[in-house]
C-alpha cells in the first residue's frame, strides 16, 4: 500500500442526500416507438450521462426510457442495480450502462465465487446486445447509514468482481469501481486543502491502490446544491449554479481561480487523493457519478425551484459537453452523470429528494433546459464508431439523427426528431395521445 498522509480534518461542504388504462396505452405506444428506433453498436463519445433511479410507484416502463434518452442526446446511463427488464430495454440501443451491485449484496460478492455468480446472473446473459461498461460495488458505502458493517467488505467486493470479470474474459469490456459521497472529505475548502476524513483513510488508501492498478476511475457524487443550501450567505448562488458569468473564487493555496463550485469540489477530491496516496494521484481519474439540483422541496428549501434546477442542469451539461478539465487537471476532460432522469415519489428524506428528475413520471419535462447537447453526444441511430470498453472515452464523433431544419442540437423542450415516416409519425402521435389521456386521468 502506498504511504498515507493523515489529512487536516475539518468539515465537508457535502451532506448525504441523505389509471391503469391510460398507463397501458402510453406503455404500448412508447414500446411501438422504441421498436422503430434503429439499433446501434456504437459506444457513445458523450461525456454526459444520466442516472436512472426507480424509487417510485408511478414511473413509466423501462421500454419508454431509450426514446427519452434519444431525445436528450445522452448515450450513457447509470443504474443502481442490474434489473433484467431495464437491461433488456437497452439492448441494441448503443447506450452504455453502469450497473450496480446493491449494498446488501456486497458481502456475497466479496468472495470470488460469489462475484462470479453475480456476474453470470446479472451481466453475462445480456452481453453483447446490452452495452454494460461499468459495474459499481455499492453506492456511498463508506458514508452510508450502515457503513460500519459494509465498509470492510467494499474493497474485497471490488477485487473479487474485478478478478471474476477477467476470468470471464470481460476485462476489456467491463470496469469495476465504486461510488463515494463527497462526505468522504474531511476538508473541502479551499480545494488545495482537500483531504479525506481521517477515519476513512484505512479504507480509502488501499482503494486508491486498486484504482491505480486497474485503471478504474474514482467516482464521487457531488452536489453544489447541498453546499449552497447549508450556507446561502457564504456561497454565491451563481457560483453554485455554474453560471458562465460567475466571477468565480480564487484558491488562496494554489492561486487557481475556480469558475464554479462543481469543479472546485472535483479538485478538492484530486487534492485529497494526492494527500492520501501520492502514487495513485498521478494516474487515478475523478469522475462525477451524480450531480443535480431539485426543482421543488419543502417551504424551507427555498433554492429548490424549477428555475434553479433548469439553470444548474443546463450549465452542468454545457460544462461537461465542452470537454474541458478542471483548473487543477485541465487536460483531463470532466465527466459527469446528471441526477436524475425522473422525479421519484418514494424517495425518503427531504421533500426535495423526490424532485431531482429532468422528467415527470408521465414523460413530460419537469422544466425546460436551455442548453442543447452537441450532435456527437448520442449513439442513437449511429452504426459505427470506436469505443473504449468502459475505461475511458473516445475522441471521435458518434452521430445523431435529426429531422427537418434541426442544426444537430436538441432541446429538452422540443419533441424528439426523427426522419418522417407513416409508422413513426403514428407512434409519436400515439405517445402524445396516450400521455394526454394519462395526464387527464391524474387526480
């Protein structure tokens, strides 16, 4: 294990986040539209992904998701499990998936036999039609409510899954990693003082060795929203919303100027990695596995508005689509998954937890995004290209089908554009009609 430097311990900015007929009609219509979508074997060149959570009892069927993603131009999706219905829905779409081993399964996959069984049941049967590129062992294990019981199993689970992936001949296709909450940091401001919590170093130092040895990324859930909500007088809203016109904040330690809070949070993680494991810091890449802003919340969650959510997510997608790095790592393009695809009505916790979606459960936008994703951001309708098998991203273009006078960009407020045709037009009309019926049927 590389030597660990015990960091200065402080406080982190992040907190854990912590009608059947109408629905059947919508489902049937969306399935019809999805069936008309061309298959793709291309790996997305997109740096923008989205989280597909399903903690709700009113969400649309998985078959409806690929058309929505096609409209957004997003070709990467993170799941929190490996639900077979969802994996089948993404078959032959070209969408690259991150699938998750649930926390409760960590102990079972912490031994090679258990890891191999999990992969044979949840990954292997869906390859190659479904593009599974990453397997995550747990979610926010080190800072979760059951961290004392689960943390010892985290690294063994990652190692066993990695070994099983290689044994099954999938080493060039599938990467194994885990996802951390930004709360693993004990110090997060200024970024140059970034350091992990002292009590987590016994876990994080060997995990960093694992990342360095396997080339897998360090994934972190980073939410400027929580930092702003915790200290609205100390954190400027435009800085938290990633507004391009923000004056930014200069790091007194490094002299670097940070244009927005998200890249400051990412660089705080890079500095923490360097303080804990200097050797690993030279090769380990930090990627954002979740980031987002809620569009509603309780009365005291005043920053959770549709306007702020639209501004944050538009700016986040713009920032990532530019392909630029952070002030500390300008040559390493920032990569992030927006949270989330849908509002999820059964999520516990604060009221805002149920309003992170870009879409309502009926498939209508929760608000309008102002940013239009670039033409090469999606694999939908594209039949060529070169991928990197999950360990990195390609520099080439992935193509995008657009119709009419569209200039190759897509706005969430616009309907999905495809080449005209009688059956496609019928399916689109059926979706719209069924959605109208569904909305009308809601109390």
